[in-house]
C-alpha cells in the first residue's frame, strides 16, 4: 500500500466549446495515510489528448506542463486550459515525491 495518495479534488469531467477556457481549475490533493493534506509537495500537471489544449500562460517552454506546490491542506491546482479543437483533453497529474503515489487523470471535453 502506498504511503501517500493523490486524488482529484475538483474540476474533473468539465465541458466547454473549443476556443473557450474551461470554467474550473483542475485541483488535486496529496494526503498521507490518515487523509491529512501534505504541504510543499511539487505536483506536475501535463496535457494530453486530441483537442490541442495549452495552459493560457505557458509555465514551461512547451506550454503543456504546469508545476506547482501543494498548500497547507495538500491542494495543488492548474489554471483552466483552452482547447483549440473539439476533442478530449486529459490532464495527467503526478506528485514528485518518494514514495510517489499513483498518478491521476482529469478528463475534459471540448465540443
């Protein structure tokens, strides 16, 4: 069993029109075995999918990854993303810690 957990907090299964940003951020939470949020963990959000999405302000040279650090309650969020084409956007999330919890995926749709 993993020592830590990475879970979807809010923002999963959103839908928008291509060219319009998603309304909510993708919010993940890192917790210990007791469900207590862990502060200071680096969390990486990476975009995948067919809708050619990017983070509005490129946080990395490629524009498709976002790194942030968890708050005192273990929360990490990626700002809403803008899909350029209709299709599916997957936001693959990992916690950069050891031992690392299983990654999670947000699934978003642009029509």
